[in-house]
C-alpha cells in the first residue's frame, strides 16, 4: 500500500478491512484549523479561548446546531426551497432557487438572477446564467421548453439535491427548536418531562433509533444515564414519521410549526413521494474531544496574530458551530459560519 496525493488531500493507508467502507463506519472528524488576522494579543486569545471551552464543557458541550453550510453559506435559500416543496408550491420553490440572490455571490450570477426575476424569460436567462450554475441551467433548459412545468423542472435536479431541500428545512426547524430550548434555560445535561432521550453507543455516538420520551416514571433513570454519558437529550427533525416532543418542549415546537403554517404530515410529499421527509432525532449537544490550542503565531503585521486549533467532533456535527462560539462573527453569512 502506498499513499496517494490528490488536490489538497493526501491519503495514507491504514490497513485492510473485510467490509465495504461507508460513512456508517465513520466515528467523526479530526480538525486542524488556522485562524488568521486576529487583533487580540496572545494572552487575550489564550484567555478567551480557554474561557469559551470551559463554558462549553460546563454546559455539556457545543449546541448541536446545523451550520450555515446546510442552508447555503453565500446564498442561504435551501430551507426556503424545501418549505415551498412541502407546501406543494413547486413554482415558488423553483423561482426561489433561481432568482433569490446574494450580494456575496458572483456579480454575473447576481445580475442574471435579478434579470430573470424581472422578465420571467426562461429562454433568455438560459443564455445569461453562467455555466457554473449548472443546476439552475438544468431547470432553465426545461422551462425554456415547458415554461409552466415547474414540477418537471424540479425533477431535472439530481435526487440527492432534491432531498437536500427537504432536509434543509427540517434542519432549519430543528435549529429553531434548539434555540428556543436554550432561550428557555433548559439544561443540556438534565432532561425534563416531554424531552426525547437517546442511547449513546460504546464509541460515543448517539443512537437516534433508540429514542424514548421522558415521563414521570422514567425521568430519574434517564437523567442518571445522561450523567453517566450513556444517554443524551435529543430534539426531533420532524417529519411524517417523527412527531414533536411532549410537554413544554413539545408546545414550543408546535408553536413554531403554527407560525410556519405547516404540519408534520406536510413532509409527506405526495407529488414526489421518494423525497418525503420521514424525520428522526438529533442530539442537542456535541461533546468536544481532544481540543488543543496548538500555537499562537505572530503575523508579519505585528498587530495581528494567527492561531492553530485542533479538535475532534462526531460525525454529523459542524466545526463551524464551534468556530462561531470562539470567534463570535458579527456577520455569520460573510464569515461563512
């Protein structure tokens, strides 16, 4: 076995396995991240990061939000497309995907989107949209021939992208659930009646399929298991097979759905059943493993510093959420997290 180097990636052989490798066997990811152009002194940087990590460990880990990447870092619209789809409004879904623009995207792309929003001329826009917008061009190619067939245009997209829109909206709702739970002051380390709790396997990964509703009979046992890190609290990624939590937590979730004007059954997409969202459970916190502030470097500009941090997160969690806790960006979209 020899190592292989791709663009910006070097693969090193570890050994042989008998099973076909897949993400099922992934435990998590090790991150080595450089953060540049910091205004603070070395002492201030070390003090701030130490305090942040201590606070996160004290509350039980990092809030397990979905990161901006889930919704589109530069043009966060995937959840909006998903919402339109589950309401069977494919015209709105397609136009949202095509014309919603961002000041941060390529100016040619932005102008093409604005022009389409004004003219609704799909044939003209097919020639104006840059070639790198290949999914938009797939849609436009279909609509230039069948201008009212928005369902057919959506079906031109790859299946995984179709699914991503539904999942992005579920993720958006989950983030709202988690934000509300934090706002209300509920603990990461202590379940309340109505919460879901899931088992944690030997490797430390939550097991969504083991979800249990916390009630008066089992709350003491579940909280003991949470303290021993054998279970953790979870929130629903609501779908047509996964309902709300119960009690106070469930009422907050139902209120969010009322504001959004949807029900769990909406995630059963009857027009394209295979992209329907069944739903699942997701842990509310991420244990932070092996965090190290490796070095603080001085930049060529003596008023700036650069740091190197290493840490490990379980699969399905976003390193950018930890970076937000450390850096507190004023403009998350511009920062990318």
